[in-house]
């Protein structure tokens, strides 16, 4: 049996169409234009491609958007001052600092500097804390997008065995927390595997829903997956270039083999990636509405 392919691209397009209607109405009825700044430090090729895609989506939705490029050697104080400038700019509702940052910059300090009301990435400790206790807040975009995909795929999460591979602050840790919440799309029994996990296969084999954010190409092979599992692949690994110079991408799971075993699977590209960007757009609209008291 070949798995159903969960097209993040299609789901993202549907949500973006709904958002466009909302943005047009915000502009016409209330004179509110959602504003987003994406700050890129240095020229990491993956980061450049991510912020370009985020800006493109913002532009297509009719946001006021700024791409702020800073040199890799920017002083930490200068970056903090830049964030403060956007904190004080009423036309900007969402501030995103693309990660990772160069080693001389303290990432935690930078994330703390963003006004939590403009933290559309959901990385500020105030938003992280609210997420953990289940209060309304900006949810981190990748786990939020994955949640939407799982809900829309029709997979039952209540009481399901969910295994998350990877414990990053951006994906693994928030994903675990969201799947635990006692509400639709959550209420699961959650296990998290990481680099010190022994016998990883024992855990992954139990998973009804397997979410992989390991950051390594094809680390999950077909023998590690239960028959009929739903497999969500968060990995975006650049494994080469086409003769035209375009990056060749692959995920963290062995897609070709696992699609013959799973009941549903996300492709790379076209799976989780477009959802991350869409959830950023959704958070920015939410931030603009909150700022306007709507
Ligand atoms: N780097 C990788 N993923 C993300 C993300 O979702 N947000 C930011 N700011 N940086 C990232």
C-alpha cells in the first residue's frame, strides 16, 4: 500500500487564501495593514532562501514588509538596538530574526529583546511559557504548521503514541508540548528521542504518529516505522546541486521506502516547509489585530 501524500503546499495555499480575505478586510474596514520585518544576519544560503520565501508570502498577502539584511559581523548591541527600533515602530506588528545567528551574538539575548506582542515566531520565553501552560499566545510556526497538517490529515491524536525525533527549541520541544495539550490535535502519549536515546528503533516502531526533526538526511529508515504510521518529515537537507545550480533537497526520512509502509507521509519539499511560512503569516495577522484591539 502506498501512503497518502500530505501536501503541505496545498494546505498552505488554502490557508493563505483565507488569510488574504482577512487581510483585505482588515485594510478596508479598519485601515490596518499587517507589518512584518524579517532580519537576516549574514548570508547563510539556507537562511537567505527561507527569508526570501517569507518575504514573498508577505508581499503576496499585501502586508507592509521589510527585509532587513545585516552583515555577519554586526555587533550584538547594534542588533539589539535594531530590534528596539522595530519594537517602537507601530507599522511593524511582527519581528522575525532568522536563526541561526553568528556565534558572537547571544541568541537568547536577542530573542528576549523582541517585544512578546511582536514575537510572531513564538520564541520569546513569555510566549514559550504561555504555550506550555496552554494559554493563548503566538505558537512557533513549524510545530503549529505540523499540528494543522496532522489535524487536516484526519489522524486521531487523542491517546495516540506520538514520537518526536529531535529536541530543538524551534521544533522538537514545542512539538512535544503541543501534542500533550488536552485539546483537538493533542491529548497524545508523547515520547521524545534525541542524540543520547538508546535503541531509537524501539521507540519509533511504536509510533502511530512519527515526527522527525533530526537535521540529518534519511536517518529514519523503513525498518524503524510501524505499518500504517503517519510520518511527518521536518528535515530540509541540501544534498547536492542540479546542473543549473539549484539545491537538491531531501528530508530526514527515507521517503521512497517509508511511503510503502506508512498510511500518510509529508514530502520534502512541499510538506512542512510551506506550512511554517503560512503560520508566520497567520501570526502576523493575529499580531496586527491585537495591536488594533480587534
Ligand atoms: N531557523 C530555522 N527555522 C526558523 C524559524 O522558524 N524561525 C526563525 N526565526 N529562524 C529559523
